[in-house]
C-alpha cells in the first residue's frame, strides 16, 4: 500500500522546532546568505531550526505564525535594516510582524550581525523593550572564519541550554516529522539509533526530561531539590559519554552552581576546580566554557574572602577573555569588575579605581548609561573615591547614578537608596548638613 502523503503546508504547521530565525535579507541578499550559513551551523550542533528558505510554503503569514507558535526560542538577527523594519515598518512588513508576535509568545535572543548596532542603547521601540537590557550573541565578525563562528556559537548553545533547550535531530519520514534526541559523535548511543531503540529505548529521553525538571527547579530558586537530579544526570552521562565529555562537565558545572547559590563553597569549589582542569585538557585553556568555569572558581574564593587565590585567577581569565572574546564583551568586563572588587575589599583603591573606571566606560558604550551593570560599576568607582575622602570626585558620580537608578529602578529600590545614602554621607563628611539632612530623611 502506498504511504499517505502530507502537504508541505500541513507538515510545516505541526513541526516543533528549537529556534526560529528571523532576519532581513539585505539590499543585495548578502545578509540572507550570512544567516543561511549560520542556520547550517546551528543545525550542525543538533538543533531543529525554522528558516524561511526551508519552511516558507503556502500562506506566508500563516507559516510564520505556525513557526513561532511551535518553536522554543525566537532568534532575531540584528542589523540596522532589521531594526528599522521592526521599529518603523508597517504592519505588512514580515520582520515587524514576526518580531512583535514572537515577543508575546516565546523567549527571544538577539544575535548581532551589524557592528554598527553593537550599542544596545541605540535599540528603540519593541526591539529595545524586548532585547535592550539582555546580552546579545555577537556574530558581527567574519563568519567564514570557522574558528570564530564555532566560538561564538558556543555562547548561543549555552544560552539555549540555560533555557532548557537541548540539541535534537529532525528526521523526515514518509508522512510525518519526528523529533529524535541526538548525541555527539563520541557517544555510542548515537550509532545505529534506530537499531538500538529497542535495547536502549528511553535513556536519552530520560536524561532530557530530568534536565528540564532540574532547570525548572533552578529557575525557581529550588537549589537543594535540583541537586539530586543533577547528580543522577551526571551518573548517566559519565556512563554513556565519559567523565571528560563536555556535556558531563557542563552538568557538573550546573551542580556546583546549585551549591554556590546556597553558599556551600566547601562543596562547590572542588567540583568547579576539577571541571575547570578537565575542560582545560579537553577544550583548551582559552575556550569560553573553560574560562567561565574558572571565573566561578575565583568567585568561590572571593566569596570566602580568599583574595590571594581569587586575584590571579580573575587576572588570567580576564586576559584570556580579552583575547578570545574581546575587551568589550560582557564576560570580559564582568571578570575585570570582580578583579577590581578584590582590590577594593582589600582597600587597594589605587588598583581598583582604574579598573572600575575602564569597565564603567566600556559598559556605558556597550550596555548604555542607564543599564544596571553600568550604574553598579560607577557606584563602586565613587565608593573608591569616597573611601579616599575625595568627595569632589565621589559626589557627582553618586548624584548621577542615584538619579539614573531612580528613573530605571524606582526611588524605593535598595540600590537607589544605597546610592542616595552614600551621597548624603559625602555631604555629611564635608559638614554640609543642609544638603545631607533631607537625603538622610528621605532615604
């Protein structure tokens, strides 16, 4: 008997995807070719994608809506033209229709393609509202450089994993689309998947289900409940993938994060330490995963006031991130911010000030002057000046930061109140009680 046929339109309307790729083609189609290459790379990681070349069959608007409703994440490829279409385009513009609909339905991630749009402070309208305060994935460099593309896509993979979105493989049959779990080449379960289905039926599905449960517990701050789930996943991954596999190491990293969030540094530290060593061996010392693990090892030492161990790690990681990610990348800036805090906490303001100063300037450029990270950095710069009794420099910074925090966080937010308290102390220490008193009273 002949297999029943299914129309492409119906097939597309029911397929579940991991990511929906939204982009502007560009005047000469070059931007579309870039996204086409990135789409192939994302699929190569094992994700199921919605890409217009492959999915646009029949009624365009209907297929777009179906694609968004049946995806787990919407990826917006930010260029100047895309931004203009979403913000200023008409309702008939597909870019605007996709973005506006997706922003109400699914998580949205920004991938930067146009370097002229790197300052999120310039993102307006719904683009700014939805994505302006989030970190973006930077693919504005040469994506024909395979090493660059691979490194940058690691950030996307990590972002998706943090949302509970794991690699899958799309397999087309005669009359349906099946979504199957995929494992990397070095996983024995990946070989002869169909043949092995009867002997190992639900191992991979079981792991992914536990991952999703653990992710939801983490997201809700239930760290203690997530721990046994991660321990179970680690046992399974160690058996099927090996203890040095990147997926096993990432799960151990997440387990350590649960201990860290509970301030249990005695358990978190040795796990992070071991994961970092294994990642250095398997991925390399400059790999983004290795660097992030070592960053958190330094944070464990910092939170225990062990600056002697924390400082050299922050220094080394910061230098390597500058090389691997760039000096303006938020990971690089965050590492340098914590290095400055190490010096601040030891009253070494001479070393702390230039770092806080530089990080604050770079965050103003990359995140915007009103971003919480920018304002926090500038607060600590002012605190350095305050502790040196340099009120001439401290006062205007506290004043400006306090005003911006009032506008962005609200007048009753703890950060706003702390800043205004420090401003009042500046006036108080200068015997300017007329200015200090009303601030103390209000704060």
